[in-house]
């Protein structure tokens, strides 16, 4: 069986290649077209050296094991001929690393995209991200992201390189979730802030509008989160003792109950991908208008045409999952001072709640 490209390169590598292989893989035929990604020419004084060791000395972010696998499937060429991992590189040999996809430059470029900067100093930036803005370049979203905007914002500071993995994003929120993010401007800040997230000492609260009513005013959802085996675009919840996925805990409390939906405060004890969205669906309360988790359907309510039209108007008012990262708190990485930030609800969520506040009069 042909090795997949994600098996060839190191997971978690900070190299541009690793970012590439984190994207969705495409099926290939038995004889795929190969594209040159890296070329290294041995100099005239090159001593005989195995090709896997030779490439380790010349390429960053790729392990010897991955290079060996690449050679095993014919992705390492010497003088345009596939070679085995044990091939000995000689003076003037031209070694190429080939892949079955064209080369793409994954470096993040500066783009003039408006940012709502809540706070900034020499160590960090706190951004209030608008809904619809992708945080990090990825498959289908190579431009127009938060990192492209940050590169532009910091363009006059040559010491800040957005492509340096030792600085930048400390955590993420989904494209269609609005709210607060912290970005590290120095390696020490990223390390310090990253440890706070890892040790669960940050303070994060979200607001969410979800389908359905709650009998209790508060509760806690505990369940491991992992990729849904039936839909890789979703995350799913598994028992804590299943050994599947990562431990996740979400605390919630009711802020306001409306007919058929509830406005919640959610406090994250952990920070997993799609945590609130997956946990809420798991307990039968998908986020309102969350298309990925089924919240873009009429899940509660009456069958009247007027009500159906009301829901469609609500979907149009807030055309994304009704989720907002409202507060963010942490200890400043240099001064040790507690830092706490709160962002106002964006206009789409404010208008959405106003509609639900009036529904009792309408039906």
C-alpha cells in the first residue's frame, strides 16, 4: 500500500512542509505525477554518505524516519532517478525531494486587514476577532487570515516575524466564532502564556445561544473530544474512560431562557477543538445556526409558517454559530500582573437576542 504523505513528514513540525501535510489528503492513483519541492546539490568535496543522513543535514523539520519512508515510495531522486534509503551520495549528485502535489509557498505575508486591537504592549497583543476571519492559513484559506493581518500590523517591527513558530498565536477560536485572542510577540511570552493555557490557569468565558431549554440553571459537561469517525469535519464526544480523544470539561450556566432557545455562559476548563460546539450537541443542545453540528435546522418550536419565517430571519441576522469568546484573563508573562479583558457582543448577536426577546409577544 502506498504510504501517505502525512506518514512521510514529522507531525507537529514547525516547518512549512509540516503545515502543508496537516491539510486534507487527496487520493492518488498508483503512478502519481511528482513535483519537485526541494533540491540539494552535493559539492565537489562530498564524502560518501547515505542519502537519508545527507538530507537530514540539509533539510529542517523532517526526521530521518520520514525521509526513509519517502525513499521507500520513490519520492527521493538522485540525478532524476529514484534511490533507496541506503544510496550513498557522491560529489555533484543532485538530490531532489518529490511530492505528488505542486509546491506551494506557505510563508505568511502581510495583508492590510482591519484588526480590533484591545490591548498591546511589547510582549503581547489582545485581539477582538470578528466572525468570519480565519485565524491561521490552511487548506482553502491561504490568505485573508488573522495572521496575515498581524503581519501587516507589525510590518514596521523587523524583530517580529509572524513565520517564526516561537511567537504568534497562543490559542485559537473558530472562523465563525467572534471574540478575544492573545498573541505573543516574543518567544518568552509565548512560552509563559502557553504554560498558563496548559496548566488551565487562564480565565475564559464564552456566550452561546443554543437550542432547547434547561431544567437546571447550571451544569458541567465532561467527555473526551476526538475527530468524528463518521464525519472528519466534526469533533465528537467519547466517554472519559474510553481512551479515545482528549479530556475536555465545559461548565455552563443559564443567563436567559427564551421559548425554544437558551442564552448561556460557558466556562472552559480545557480548550479542545470545537469544544463548546461538540459538547453542546452531545447533550442535545446544538448551537443556534451551527451548520456543522446541525444547529442550522429548526430543532425546537412550533410548526406555524410564521415561526418558520421568524427562524429564517434569525439565521439571516446571525449567519454563523451563535458563539462569542466574551472574556479572557491571564497573568502578564513579564510583569506577573493579572490581565482581564471583556469584549462587547457583536451586532449580529445583539440583534439576534433582541429578536428572541420579542418572540413571546409574537407567538
